[in-house]
């Protein structure tokens, strides 16, 4: 899929898209020149300003906002619960916490 526009943390009325940037990029060196031209180093704006075609890959899976403290904790707990080496021990620990 070709990307037409990038919006950093859009409000609900700024887009009707259900797609999100998850922070994995393959870029050429022109991104650095674009960042330098901006008054404030805004990576999303620099990517949007690049003249090259930008492509997206749609993936199925959970997405966590690791830019927030709670999102980071949720991501860690979710991944730990999927790990057979520690999932049962973590479940027991979480139950203990909830009972307090």
C-alpha cells in the first residue's frame, strides 16, 4: 500500500483511517537532509515531506502505545503471559496483587 499522508497523533476528526505508524522504518539518507531543513526536528513531518514513494505493510497483531507508561506495562505483561517459561508464575503473581 502506498502512503499518501502521515499525521502525528491525529484527532478523530483529522482522519478516517484505522491505520497507525508503529515505529519501524526503512529509509534512505535523504531523511537526514529533510530533518535538517525543518525548524524543529519532527521525524513524521520529515518523512511526509520526502518526495520518494512511501509504502506501508499491514500486519495483524496487538499494538501497544509504548510511549505511555501504562502502554509499556501492558506490552510487557502481554508478552510475558505468552511466554510458557514464566506465564503461570506471572498469573499467580497478578492474582496475589489483585487479592491485596
